[in-house]
C-alpha cells in the first residue's frame, strides 16, 4: 500500500540511545514502542545508537506529537531524527544466494 495515498508521506528514521541496558528495561521499551502505530520498523542496533525506528507520519507537526509522546513514555538518553527526502529504492525481494 502506498503511504502517500494514506496521508503518511513523511518517513522518519529515529535513532535512540539509552543508558539502560538491562533486560527488563529492553522488554519494557519494546512494549512501549509497540504501542505506537506510527512505528513501522524497529531494530536493536550495534554501534553509536542502541535502537532504530522507522516512523511514518503525515507531516512535521505529526512527528512532533509522536516525539513528545515517545519521550514522555520512557527514559531515553538521546533521540536523533532524520527525515527521508526521497525513497530511491524499496523492495520486499530477498537476494538469493548465487551458486
């Protein structure tokens, strides 16, 4: 389905850092994030940030509302948002191993 046709034309990649690294916090954070329908992808990461979320919203004010709800719902150390300007490639096709 086309997100633009549904009024969800803004794709935001949200990088999250936390200073909480115990199992109970991780389980609770996953539960909190699952409550946000705007989050369409959610990953635990290696590297500078602990989590990556892909969020679909109507516009920047809609993202601001999402952001305020997210930071009110749980303790986070840092949240960085990157707005996609253009989707150049998207596929559900998996790369098949070559023989």
